């Protein structure tokens, strides 16, 4: 059985959609400005995919849903480690 590129692409899009900054802000319970700020830095905090040219808000930003979930997990893990280290001091 041969799988073409179109099938792989459509399956990936269904399983892991691209989110807008507004959708990410809603998922993170933050403002859209916070999402933009943490996506447009030289070293962005959020795992962003940039489309088009332009500084800051000049380009279109999208985020893989799975990467946002990983970001949440990583932040939770980091917070727990930091709390544990404070208790040990």
C-alpha cells in the first residue's frame, strides 16, 4: 500500500491543527498581546511558525496545537523543579 504526500499532509493537519494567536491566548488564559510578545522576540518563548516577512506583527504567526501542549507541560515541570529547589534551600 502506497501513501501519497496529500494523505500524510491531511492526516497531520487533522491530528495537529495550526492555531492562531487568539486561540493560543485562549488556551493559555493570557492576552493576545502576551502571545505576540512571546512569539516575536529574537528567541521566542512560544513555539511559533512564522509565515511571510516582516518584523513583529508584519508576518502571520501560527502554532501547532501539540507544541503548545508541550510548552504547557514544560512550564509546569519547570515550575515544579523551581518550587522543589526553593524548599531545599
